[in-house]
């Protein structure tokens, strides 16, 4: 009997691209295919993730402190949820992962390659990374359209830098850049087509 092999899928992209909605729908689709799914997000709701979320409204930490909080939050996430679920053969779908840290902390002057190295020392690389891509102006319009005001993580210049970092990952074998300026149903169809290869 072969050991169970989990499937690790991450959705990334700047704010306003529809990641959370698409991640929930993709998780539901996998459940309909008979797979056991763990859907999660980063920052988590754990102690470190909660501190990070609070700073989005109250003012950001220094880049070094912020990176440290993200690493601590992610280490707990990997140890307590991601690694055990994958070992049990489950599908793990994340709304944000260390690629967001590369983009958002990278936009503040920390070297994205160094951020990646620090994370991949303990965090598993996903089987599939979907980057939902959108023009920054469109993303900000969407953020405003849902009744939100852009927080400290969502300023236009910062988002443009973040998008650049995400797009540097295009071309890696496990990375798929998905334009998210189409209708949400069309984006979800594309995600399912690509994910179906792993069923």
C-alpha cells in the first residue's frame, strides 16, 4: 500500500484579486471530488497572526519585526496544521503563504530571495501556486467597492511593488499566473481545470 500523499495548493496575489473567494470555492470543489480538505489562511488566527492583523489597522512594525512575526506564525502553521494534514493525505489549500511575505515585506526593502530562503528552510514548497493577477488600479477599485478602505498593506505604490515580486515567480514549474480580471466563475473554472490534473 502506497502512503497517502497530500496535495498542497496556495493562492496568492495582491489584495482585491479575489483570493479568499476562489480558495473557498476550490476547497468546496475538492470536497465534491471526495477529497478531505483543510482550508486555511495566513496570517493565521494564532497568537502571532493575530498580532500581525492588528498592525494592519494600527500601523506597521519595522520590516525586520514584521518578518519575524510572519516567520513565527508560519512555523506554527506548518508544524500544527500543514505538515500533519499533508502527511495524512489531505488536500491543503492556503489563502496566502510565504510568497506574500516575499512580496509585501520585499516591497519594504527586504530582499525577497532572502525571505524565500528563510521560509523554505522549514516550510514545504506547494505542489501548485496560483497567482491571481490584476492591475493595481482595478484591485484598489475592488477593495473600495466592497466597502473597505485600503489599509497599511494596500497602498497603491506598495501594491505595485508587490505585484512585481509575485510576477517574478512566473515561469517556475509549479506556478500558474491566472488573470483575475475575468468573471469569478471563469477564474474558478481555470483553477479547477489545472487542479484536476492532480486528482
